[in-house]
C-alpha cells in the first residue's frame, strides 16, 4: 500500500464486482459511490457508506418505536374484544322486541 494508511482496501486485494473487468487503469481503487479514489464502495472510510449507516440506524429506531406502538394498539384492541365477549354484547333489536 502507498502512504494512505492501513484503513484503505486497494482494488488489487479485493476486486469490486460493480466494475467491468476491462475498466480503465485510472479507475483502480475508485469508489463509484462517492467518486473518490483510495477505497472501494461500501468501505467505512467512504462518506456515502457513513451516511447510509447513519440513516439506517436512525430509521431502524423509528420503525421499532412504531412497531411497539402498533403492538400496544393491537393488544388494547384484543383486550377490548375479549372483555366484550366475556360480558356479552347488548341484545339486538329483534331479541328485545
């Protein structure tokens, strides 16, 4: 590796399947996501990968909170249905007449 540091993966070590095999040599080590050289796409040093990871974490937390609220609402609805079944529903108009 050249002087960029050990946190970069070079194209010779792990070829990127997103690139065609006959790509120009100027694109060796080129990240097609952030359009910079020195790492491959999806590498933690890539700002696009960092942003994607941050957004995934953010929305996973929001989805988990929403699922918890939906679960509470479903449980509340089931309790109401069970209570109604235990007490019994009010008599119908035909039965009262």
